[in-house]
């Protein structure tokens, strides 16, 4: 079976409600890929951000569990 590879992983700061009130994606990720943005988003909160993309396994748990559909993951198949 082909191994999953991450082509792109982004969190949309316009959609993320902020880590002050939600840390579901951070809690779901056991790889330490996600963190808290040091600055404020346009919504006035600290959104989740990608801090260690190389560690991402492409498991999609953060995508599936984000209630605000803020996580955008694009996978590519490697042979
Ligand atoms: S689960 Fe979604 S809304 Fe919650 S902190 Fe993560 S990206 Fe933001
Ligand atoms: S896809 Fe999986 S490993 Fe990658 S950031 Fe989301 S929860 Fe973490």
C-alpha cells in the first residue's frame, strides 16, 4: 500500500475560533505538529498553527474533529 504523504497542512485563522476556547486539534494530534499562534488572528484570538509539519503523519484526526472546518490537509500518494 502506498504511504501517505502530506502535501499541505494549513489552519485558516478566519475559521479557527481560537485556542483560548478550543484545543481539539492540539489534543487530537499526538505528534506535536500543531501549536498556538503567538499573535492574534483577525478574530482577536490566538488560532492554532502548524509548527512541525515534518512530523505530520496525515492521519486526518485534526481535520475530522475540528468543529469549525478550519484545518485543510492535502495528501499525496507516494510510491
Ligand atoms: S479544533 Fe479547529 S477551531 Fe479548535 S483550535 Fe483547532 S483549528 Fe481552531
Ligand atoms: S493529520 Fe494527524 S499528525 Fe497531522 S497534524 Fe493532524 S492530527 Fe497531527
